C-alpha cells in the first residue's frame, strides 16, 4: 500500500508564556502543563535561531495537535515525539490531562473569551482504527469530518479553512494554501485556540503618545506607547532584566513580559523556569510603558521539530503510525502554524493555526519601579491555575 501524508492543523492564539529548564529527556512523567512549558522553551530557543524578527506562536496549540498525533504513533516514532513534547507515558494521566485542558479552556467567562477546538478530516473511503478515532473524540474532543481529498481537494481545503476562520473569530484566514493538501492526502488533524481579554487595569487611550522604540543601541523607530502610571502589579527585577505581570479582567489569565536591561535579548533570559522568575515577583507600584503592537506570522514547523529530535515521523520509510490505521501507511509531510496577535489599550486578541499533514507515500522589592518596554522584549500569556503557557512571542520591532 502507498503511504500517507497527513495534515494536523492547530489553531492557537499564542503569546509566549513560560520557560523551563529542560535538557536531555529522561522520564516522561511530568504533569501535562509542565510538559507543555518544557516544550515551549525548547521550541522557542530553536525557532529563535532562524527567526530574527518578531516572533509569535502558540506552543500549546502545537502541543495539542501533536497530542493527537502521538496517540496514533508507535515504537520509535512515538518515542521521538514523546521525547520532544514530554508527554507522560502513563496513558490515563496523559488523556485525562488533555480532557481537563479542553474542558477548562472552554469554560464560559464573563470578561474573557477562550476557545479551544480539535477536529480531524478524513478521506471518505479511508479507515482509521476505531480505538484511535474514539480516543481522540473522547479525550481530545475532536470533531469528525468526512471529505474527498482525492476528487475534490479544493473543496476539502475550503472546508478546513472555513473551520479555521470560524474557530478563530475570523482572525486566521486562508490557513491552508493550494498544494498543502492534494489527492494523496488522507487525514488532517486540526487544533484551534482563540483568546480575547480585557486588561484588569486598562490603558487610557488619551495617554498613548508617540515614543521611540530602540531596535538596537543606535537605531530607533516611532511607536504608539501606552502608559499606566503608579499602578500596582506583580513585578521583579534582576541584574539583567525586569519582569512584570499584567492580569486580564477574568484574572485567571495574564501576560508576562520579560524586558532585558539591554537592547539585546540574551538566550539566558529563557534558560530558567519562569516559575523561578515568578517567585521573585511582588506587588509593587510601577509606571508601565508598553507599545501597541500587532503580529501575524506563519511558521513552518517541520525543520524546527526535526532539529529537536523528531525524524522518523517525517520519513515515509520509517514512520510508524500503526495505532491510527493498523498499518505503517502514514507519515507527516507538513507541519505549519499561522498566528495572529494584537495588543492595545483595551487588552489582547490572538489566534493561531498549526498544521501537520500526512499523505500517501510517494528580585529586590522597592517602592515604585518604571517598566519602559522601549526595546525588544519577550512576552507570555499564561493560564494561572496551572501556569500553562498558551502563547509566546518576542517583539523586536512593534
């Protein structure tokens, strides 16, 4: 039988939000939130080697998409995916953890909108093992869609793109392009996450003024700089950087901003667990200056994931997704993420889509501080209950 090329698309809002020490993988028995955050740090570090400008992605979206992929992987392929994503070996712990994520993220909130959705798109004459499809439907809340990639690939593509646009409130349009799927595609796995939240303490638009943002020590650009004067926020400072947490009105979500004291973003900033940084934080009076910014980015995940250690999954001769079909007839041919983020005086809105395609083979507390984000910084959106990193990013030029 010919092999298959599958697209697992993940839709996700991302603001980079948590960093952990994670060297060589030893035992995949960490809590799922910690596993996601370990992956987030490693992925960001690898991505930053090739992406020098603004960065915006959803580690959680990638994590969820490959969570579904992992359940269908076997042997070496499963081991490589587990090592990169730190998925717990214990099946019950892993699946119950994902189900808890989906249920909690989709809880109705009065002042924040958070949506998390999964789906799989199956060629109408192609069969998955019932054990696999039932598992991702139950524990990953995956919606099931029958499409015809062979005779009507454009129709299938349009259906997936409309789903992506609908799940992200119109922020992710035309996620897939012609050529991303074709008559050889048999399965597309998709995950979508959307977030919109108002600040607990909003910036006054009348106080936003033009200011300089320093790209480096010599070059600057004009930006619209928002400001909050003499407000109390969790804050910490070290010899190398400042960190502040700005909560959203729903208060179980917040954005963390890491601001180096130099215009250069040293790798060391993300070499520690953000838990450690947050333990330094104390509520203090702070004058906050933050530029308005918007980021849209499409990332080809394939090479980054290869660099992190996933190889056999992308090789038609080596891939083993036999827990999906009962045969070694699938491999991942494409993995992409498209994301959107806007931060302004009212709050933040973000969305992202990640795709994996499979195809047939051929500090010290002080009275008050000034936090002036007028040079490159990292930012993170986290879910407070579990300290889960939903989104991650870097602003080099607003």
